[in-house]
């Protein structure tokens, strides 16, 4: 809460990581007893016994490190036990990152043919077409408004993203329209004829 400039979605993510992984392990330990070796063994246990990948453990490390940096600034810790705790583990578990598999052209054609047919999934065919042929993220598509689509210039302006947020300490979740996470995510994307037709179908 003392960290300024943090997005609500990031805060929620940090809070969840803390509650799920960090608090059960270190929530009741005295800071003077929280050592580098305990942090390393904690990360190793997450990797070997809880099925987490190195990128997920790295995210947990970011949260724990931020918390302990506050303790250093408050004068209750001299050094951060997280410093270097992932270095050796990253070397060993670098290959545990999940491989991202893209659709082949043949697979994409089968997928599109399936969505073209009448059925419960046919209604999302225009939206999937836009995603396939522009590369925009699902949150960007959800946050897109008709004001962002220029049919004269044949381009789409990405200036918002739709997020589904849980409010800490509150029950239920809400949708909200946020600016993109980074400035580079704000962009204009050209529409090819297929994307244009899909958006016109969706508008109609």
C-alpha cells in the first residue's frame, strides 16, 4: 500500500501471491530468523514439490523481495535474504518454462472452419477472426469500442484493456476499463479485408 504508482491489477496479483505462497510459509516467522538459506529452500520446494515453473517462482520472489525491502527501509532488517536466492535455481530450472505452441496454418484453417459452422461457438467467429489476424490480446479486444475502429482509414486504435478485478477484502469481482499496462501497448493496427468484414459483421 505504500508503493506509489502501482496498478490495481498488479496489487491484486501481488496480494494473491502473498496469501497463497508466502504467508503460509513465512507469515509468522520473526524477521531475524528469515535467512537466505530458508528462502532458497522455499523456492526449491515450490519448484520440485508444488509443480511451479521458474517464472512463477520468480514472481513470488519479486513480491517477497519488495516486502523485505520495506523492512530494510524501516530499519528492522540489514540485508534482503532474497538477494541472489534464485540465481542458482534459475540455471538449474531454466528449461522448465512452458513452451508456447502456435497454431500451424492447417490447424488455424480447421479452427476457422469449425467456427464458421452454425452452432453455439459461431457467435464468437468475428471476434476470433480479429484476434487471429491482428494479434491483439483478449483484454484489448474486450476493451475495444466502436470509437476505436476507423472503417475509413482501415485501422484499429488500441487504447484500453478490459480487466476482471477482485477487490481485496471484498466479495465478488468487477469488470473495469483500464489504459494498457505500458505506453508501447497503445498502438494503431491496420485492418486487412478479413478483419474489416469480421468487425462489420459484429457491429451489425
